[in-house]
């Protein structure tokens, strides 16, 4: 048998437990979704050709890009800025790809594999 204080407590705070359950479940769903989305962000890489004059030197490279630069135009700006600091001029962005394309390009890029 429940005491008078148990009944008063239930009457006073019973609805709070129900409200907490209603609030916590959606909050947990939102937090879980945010965690899943942040871990699912795609890695972005590009391979490119560049040159340096006097004497003429050509470069094939692979570079990691932020998600915000994972389009050919944005990648070109990002790559030109990074390699330009070493005197290289971007000729072309060949392709954009994910981590699955790294291994096949590693040997060809040589010293310019993920350098910039």
C-alpha cells in the first residue's frame, strides 16, 4: 500500500517523468543523427597537373580537399593557391574522388602524393 507522501509525489511529479521521456527520446534521435552525419562526411581528393617554368617542369599530384572544395571549380582554386606558394601553376584538375582512389594514384604521384 502506498503512503500518502508517495501519492502526493506521484500527483505532483508523475507528469514530469512522462514529459522527460517525451523530450529525451527525440533529443537522443537528433544527437545520434548528428553523430552519424559527421562521421559519414565524405573524404575528397583530386588529382591534378601543374607546371613550373625556367626550366620547364611538370607535376602530377594528388591532394586532399575540404568538403567545401569538392567541385572542380572550388578544387581548382584551392589547389592553385596551395601549389602556387611553391611556384607551381595549376594546369588542370583531372578528377575528384574518394579514399578508394588513393592507392591507384600513389605511385604515379610520387613525391607529390598528398604533399599539399
